[in-house]
């Protein structure tokens, strides 16, 4: 099976702009999670989707949002970018069940100037 | 208190030695535990998952879980230079993974 794919791989934006990141899960996986990784804060959970429904959301401002489509593909959006949003954004997919292994995509490296 | 805590690194071990990584978690209801390896500039890749108390072995890796002590560990036997990476302990709950800060391991030849 193909792994989790994320696009784009690299992105440079300026403060105030918005950005949309895309994630395609492993075939058959219906759960998609998003994480932010920074040197200072480590890996932090953003949100999780299953069957187009958000089941959990991390402690991030409302500028961070996401959605999932009927084919399980997911997007996350960050509006009004801030310098502190520069990070590696990781998508992970898993089977439906709670506690199932999450498999990570290669990530999108976002730089905000 | 952080949800998941790992022993501080970095950890430097000679080639062929055993690297020992430790992790504690705060949520007693957690049921699934994972060790991921992350090379610099790459995304995390799964090494081991463990769900029951005791040991689980996979090649040179052994994970140990003690739910009563809320403790998970990873042993890397016969460490190789290719094992040099950051190791992340992760615990599931509420449809999310909570990660420790990671322990950076360097295997010196």
C-alpha cells in the first residue's frame, strides 16, 4: 500500500497570509490526524477526523481549522499566519479503532516570514 | 505535569551496546503505547507498539510496559550507527497521540 502523502512538502508564506495543507491517508484508513512539530514545543496534536467528523481538537487558536472529505482525504487551513506558525505539519492516518497505530506522512515544512 | 515524559538526553552509546530509553505517562486510562523513531528532517516512523503489561520483542528492539507504574521503556540491543535518531514515546487517548519530548540517541563507532 502507498503511504500517507502530504502536499506541498515545502511552503514559504508571509505574515497575515493563509495556507492550506493537504493529506491523503493510507488506502482504507478513515482516521486522519494532524500534528504540529516545532523545536520548542515538540509534537503537538491539532485535530483528528473520522468520516468527515472532527472527534478531537488540540489546544490551538481558531486560526487553525481542518476538514475531511468523503474519500478520507483531509485538509488543514491556517489563517492570518504568524511567525510562530513556522513548523513541520504532520498528517497521520489510522484505522477506525481508538488506539490503532498512526502512520505519518512526510510532513509539510511551513516557513512564515 | 506533562502527559508524557521521557528521560532527558542526549544519550550516547558505543556501537554494539544497549541503549535504554524510558517514558512515563500521566493518564492511567491509556491503553496503547508506541515508540517512534525520527531522523533529522524526517517524519516519525513506528518502531514498536505495545498494549499489554510485559515485554515485546522485535528484532533488536524490546519494549516494556508496566501500567501500574505508568512506565514504558525501549531497549535497543547491539546498537548500530543507523540507530542514531530521536526516539519518541507516544500514548493514545481521546483519538490523539500525546508525545514525549523525545530522546536523541547517538551511536558512536
